């Protein structure tokens, strides 16, 4: 049972939690951390999306300047593209959040998010601020500056270049420019009701990059006199890595964006421009800031101890530092509460653990549990030093047990606990969407702790419960342990395209995560909350993917599925987000589906071949409509095998992801010449496998129409594609989601006929959204229209146009 894994932590309250085996650093890594203990500097990096941040500069700040460094990404990146699967929206936001946490775990920064939603591409900050609550975001930024007290703030983007990059980017810089001074304005309230102390960061920078100049060559030639050069090519010999090597590992975490990065060595210059704050005489961003212990009240008592700690550190036996570390801990404890007290106490606690070779672990051998079920939890503490350590207490799920057990060198303590969770403990991933959610990022909750006494000093270590098991191939595995709802219920499709004259087969899938058989009522309600179906069923313990098929004449409407068992009402789907490079997460979403009626009798063609690219859900929609859809394996396909298809559809970004299209592109051209229709969906203009993506010249640009309801002007309303089988009008372009399209063609041969023009507000008309070329006896079509978003969303207007493309009659 439960062999199908699952996990993580409530993203709301926990930071940078990566499921992993407890690590003990080497003596030189410990020394590196001790040096950091001697620095009280802090920086904040601000941008809009996961992957915007310059990991080279963040690594330089955390490692070279040894500064406590935050990255505030306004959004989770859920409106972007995904290179590793066809999951978009929430799933993508969760993937990218975890990729950021991974990145920060490598480069040493801390990750924060605002409540701004990534609604998709915007061309101007004005557009961003139409959808975002600017005032709320500003208050969040000010709160964060007051709370975290950065000495320097670095913007990734330029607040002055509106309209030249994603509107979210410029907006992030504009907010930061305002927040920089507002944080120090005592009349400005930030909603926290905490009366957080006002704070004035010393300097605000813009992190210049070649991409603002179009190319590296252009940047090389540009006048850089107003920029401050930072030689970030630092080699950290205690870590055996240079700055770029660490930064490229961090950057390469952004797998969903295809940001795998190469390392480099030697000198490398990064530039910043001073936007506000004190003038600089050197290349030291923290110039004029006292970054020693003397900057805080009472710090002068601690400074000599830390200096001594560094001087007396023994690389052969770090445990010799423990006595001094515990003394430093007690001295810091006497200080008034400040952000530095909290940060440095946590650093010292970690150093004591490292120097004592302490192994602290709280695990379970269950991947997940459900409310009110008993879970066995194992605690392991090992001392690998001559330091005497006393285990004072263990707290599991907020229940404290007194232990009082002394541990000598190499002694290992095991203990076992049983606990139960409630539905308040669900570990589902949530995006933050209120100011309170935002604030909670700064206050980690503590539910499981191990309390130790070292040299008479009490230290408590906060740990997650992790799922721990042996995989016979991969070895020892740690994963997040999850608390999930007992039942998940979902429709197997988010949209069903139906012919209203017949019954529609609808499948409801249930998962029982609990150890009990659950007898209850499965029901379906319509948008008026009227029950249109119900049946008593039994969900067997731990049974997943239990399918129930309903054959019924459903009307055009949205429907919800429910499972009611005694007082428990389950009407959510538990959706797992499970990829190799990130910890497993889940989130819940309403069990909903949409029934869309559609006249299937208009179809003349039947056999469609589909070349999958980055992945999209169009094939399922086409099957629902009534087509037979085969997936074409490009690696093995022969020319004559293509001739059986009446239309071939090239999935989104196939020319980017499918290396075989480098040589097999000609098969598509010949197929069209012989009378076939090819519909190529959007491809990105970077990293194409070949420039020959069509039988005639076709260059993809970066034009996108971000207004999903942009008006279209038909160039020739009599064209077959606008008339058969469906008459296409302006109505077909209403109720679209997220955007009208992306990566429109910007240069194409005369053989390509544009079908319509459209434009975003205040911009000129573009005609590269839908192009049709006659080639031999067939048609070759390129379209940047976002059919991959519209069709799965049940948008019938877009579907009719797509069918007209498929049904284009060839000579
Ligand atoms: Zn971005």
C-alpha cells in the first residue's frame, strides 16, 4: 500500500524546506559559516518572476559579502510556459516556487513572494497595475523592508524603461523605487498593525545586464561610466568552488524554464547602477555601513568572542569551538530583540550542531497520513564529538515529552512516538493571497522540535517530519511527509465536449487515502447546486483511481462532484505535483467539470496525426469532438505512414523540443505537397531545431497579443477558413483566457496569406497570428493563437476556428 509516494510542507509557513538527509558540513565549510557569523550585512533583491533573479549576484552577496540576502519574487511564475510537462497555471506556479527554493538552498539566499498573481504576459507596467493591487503590493514591500532591514536593495529591472520588457518586470522596479523611501516614512502604514520600526536602506541599485542592451556585443561597447563594476569571479577555496560555479548550479534549478546553465571561471564583471541613497566611492555595495557586531546595541560584548572564535578555530577538530559558541549564544540571548539577534542566534545554533557533528532526524515510514489516523514517528539524535550533550525534550506535533538523556561521543538516541493530525494540519501548497499570508512568510511555525542542552545552554532545533525509506535502486530516500484529506474526488476531464442529442459518458475518479473503508454518497450538482446524480458507494481503504462512469444527458453547464461520508463532505481533488528535481507537493482544487455541447455532424475528416511538442491538451479535446487522433513518433515514422492522416497537427514548441524535426521537417513539407494539411501551433523563436520550419520562408518573432479579447479584423471574410464548416465572426474571439496568442510570425514569404490582423491597446496591427500557405495540393498553416489554452478551457469559439483549420479542404 501507499507505494505511490507523495509529500511537502505548507509552503505558507515554511521556507526553503527541501526534503533531504540531515547534512554535516566539512570543517572548512564550517569555517566559512563562522566567518559569516562575523558579518551583519543584509541585502534584498527584487524582481517579478522565478528565474528573473541574477544568481551570480545573489551568490556574490551571500558568499563574498557574506550578507543575509533575500530575493523577493513578486509572483510564482504560474502564467508562464512550461518546458518539462503540459501542466500550466497552479501546477507550474508550484513547480517554479520549488525551483526557487532549490536555487536559494544552493546560493544561500532566502526566498519570499508577494501576493501578486502572474496573470500572464503584459507589455507595460500600466497593464500590470490594472490587474494588481499596486497599493497592497507596495505595503507588502515596505513591510518586508521594515521587517528585514536590508542595507542595500538591488532591482533586477529598470524602473525607467516602460514598455521595453515584461510589464511585471518594470512594475517590480517601480514598486521598489517607491518602497525604498516609504519604508522610512513614519506616516506610511503598511497594514501589519505591528508598528514595525521604520527603516531606511542605505542604497538602491539597478542590476544592469547585457540583455537591456540587446546583445553582449552591444553591452561591451556601451558607455558604462555610470555603472559600478563588481568582479564577481571570486574563488571560495574553503568550498572548492568559485562564484559562477555555485551560481550556475542555482540557476540550473529552473528546469521548467530550460535554464540549465554552464559554469565558468576567472574574472567576471557584473554591473550595478546607484539609483538612490548614499554615493559610493568604491565597488563595495555596503560602503559606509558598519557590518560588524558593533552595529547593534550590546554587540561590542560579542565582537571579541567572535574574533576569538575565528582565530582559534581548529580545522582538525571543530568541536573545540563549541564552548565559545555556547558562550556567544548566551551573550546574544541577553541582547534586546532585533532581526540580527534572531538571525545570529540561529546561525550559532546551527554552528554548534555542525561542530558537534550532531545528527538530528524526525522521520516516519509513511509517505502520508489522513486526519485522525495514527502515525509512527521516529526520532534519532547522534552525537559525534567529545562534547557532552543532553537531550532535554522532544516535541512532536506540538506535544512535548521530557527526555533528559545524556549523549556521549558516538552515542545514538532513538525514540518512537505516535501522533494524530487533524484537517488543520493539511500540508497542501497554497499561494499566498492576503497581507496576513504575506506576513506569515516571516514567522516560521514550530511543531516538531528537539531540545538539547550543551554546556548548560538550552537549544531547540525545529525539524520537519520527513518520509524516510530505502529504495533498492536509489538507496536512502528522504521526502516530505504529507497530511492529506481522506478522499479526493475528480472528473477525469476538466471539459467534456458533447453532442447534446446523446448521453454523455462522464467519469468520476475517487482516491481513498485513509486506512478505512468509507461508505458514503457520491453526487453531482449543477451550477444551481441542484443534485443531478447520486449513488451510494464504498471506497475501499487505500484504493486509488476508483472509477465511476455515468452515462447521462448532461446539459451545457458546470458540474461539481461530491463524496459525503457521515459528517465529512469531500468536494476537492487532491492534485499531486511530482517531479524528480523538486520535493513532492500537493494542492487541492474543486472537483469541477464543464459540459460543452457541440454539433459533431459537421466533421468531414476523421484521421488526425499529432506531433507532441512541449505538451498540450488539444488531442483530448479533438477526441471528444469525434476525431481519431494518433500520436506520431517522429523518430521512427516513414513518409508513407503520414499519408493516412487527413491533417497533421504540430504541438506547441515541437520544433524547439523534438530534435528529429531537424531532418524530418521535409516529411511534413512533402506531406502537404501531396495534399495534406499541417497546422503548426506556436513555436518559440529561440532554440529552434531548424530554421526550416515551413516549406516557405517563415520567421517567428516575439509578438504576442496579451489582451485575450483583442478585436480581430478579417482580411478576406470570404476565405474558406472563415466559413467552412463554421462561419467565423468576432464572436468566436470572445471569452478567451489569458492571452490571444504568442510568438506570431513577423516575417514570411508571399505564399503565406495572413487571415486577420489584431493588436493590443495602443499598438499597431499585427498580421502574424494565423498564416495559411498553399503548397502543392495541400495547406501549411502557422498559428500563434493560444488554442492550447482555449480548447481545454472549453472555449467553443476558438474550437470552431480550429476545426475550420483541420477541415480545410485540399485539392
Ligand atoms: Zn520575468
